[in-house]
């Protein structure tokens, strides 16, 4: 596809720089990877995978178990 675009544009007198050609080739390659990935996903069997929920975080210490801090003694 990159070569076709380059050829068509050069016929019209528009020349692409090498970085533009490389970018188009990269775009073509990414598109091909995407198409291949879609084909592979179509071949894979559909399974419902159940992921167990993580254990709940430990709760805060109940108020009844908090350490008792003695009140300061007031002197007359």
C-alpha cells in the first residue's frame, strides 16, 4: 500500500520523503497486525472465565479493642 501511494503521488509530481514512506509502511504493518489479531480472536473458543474477587481488606480495629489511654492526672 505504501508503494502504491508513493507511485501514485510521484506520477502527480508529489514526492514523499523517506520518513513519510517509512511512516506509511509502519501504518500498513500495524494495520496488518490488527487484522491478524482479529482473525486469531475469531479462532479462539469463547469461554467465560470467572476471576474470583480479591479478599476484602482487613477492617479497622473495632472501637472496643482500641487501647485505653489513661486520662492525665490533674494536680491541684
